[in-house]
C-alpha cells in the first residue's frame, strides 16, 4: 500500500493542499501498536476527524495538486520534525501504545524511510513544481481540531496557524471573517518551527513565506458552508496574487 495519495489537478492556481492526518490506518505488521482494535479506534489522536473529506472537497474544487497521508499519525507523524518527541507517540490521553514504546533505532529508521520521508519528499516536489509553473506557491495544510477540549467548547470555526506566512494567514482569515466565520490566529496552537521542514534544500524552505496550517472545528467540518467558505478564501488568496502580477 502506498503511504500517501496524490491528487493531480489542472494546476491552474498557484496552490498546493495537503492533509497529513487524513488516515487512521495502521499496518498489520504493527499489531495495532500493542492495543486492541477497539482501543485504537477510540483514540481521538488516530486521525483528524473530517479532515480527509474537507481535503478531498478542496483539491477537487480548486483543481490544484494535493497530497494526503494514508497511514495514521500514531505510526509516525509526517507533520512533525524528526527530532520531536511526538514524532512517534507512546501515549495519548488514557491510551498507552506499547507497540511504540522502546522501539529500536533500527525500527524508528524503518518507519522514517518507509512512511515519513516519501511523503515529505513528494510534498516538496509538488511545491517546487507549482512554483516553477506560477512563480509562487501557496501551501495550505488542512487539519481539524476537537470541538470540545477538556470539557470546554471551542467557539472558533477556523484556526489559522502560521510562522512566516503572516500575510497569507491574515488574507485568508479576512476572507473567512467576511463570510461571518469566527477565526483565530495561532490559537489554540502555535508553530515553533517552519511548516515546510525536513529538508536541506533552501529552494523548498522558501515556501514557508506562503504556507499556513488551517484547523477546522471538527464539529463543523461536515457543514458544506464551512468547506465552501474555505474554498472561496483560498481561491481569493491565489487569484489576488495572480491579478497583481
């Protein structure tokens, strides 16, 4: 099984969309990471609820290239740096994953080479191809956040997370706010490092200036109005740039 799936669009817009936490799939040889199937499936960290559907809608309607992971973030999180503790989680809330505890350096290297690097390298290729065609590439990483966290309801519809991509983030957020949506910036999450990572290629790292993470409230993600609004906002960012060239 391929560990990622690429959507090849018409690529008329300078946009690439990704979904790192689309899948809850755990390869059979990893034995459910040492827990029962029921416990594995009950872990809210297994995948981002509703994110894959939002991603599928966006790439199809935008006609842009995209990539989504086909392996659970609990196997290895392709949205983390290689030196982060949460790259391979050993626990999440009440869940303890014995299959991730005490893995050898060889086993870790195997997961990195089998699942992690192929995904990141393909994403970097998509960004580079987009930039070569359009002169710029806007990158949107699609995620969902829990509607209720620690018994408190999250009131925002979207959280836009950025580091170097402030201009893109604010433009995207303004478009969503005009449609009546509640938007937060770098809340409830922040980025300590760049969105585009795991590369020594400065030509790829430059895309961080045009990169944002979009967190959709998972209590709203199946609402067509939400995904339609995000589509309009992303298209507006890309078209505004094109009109100013």
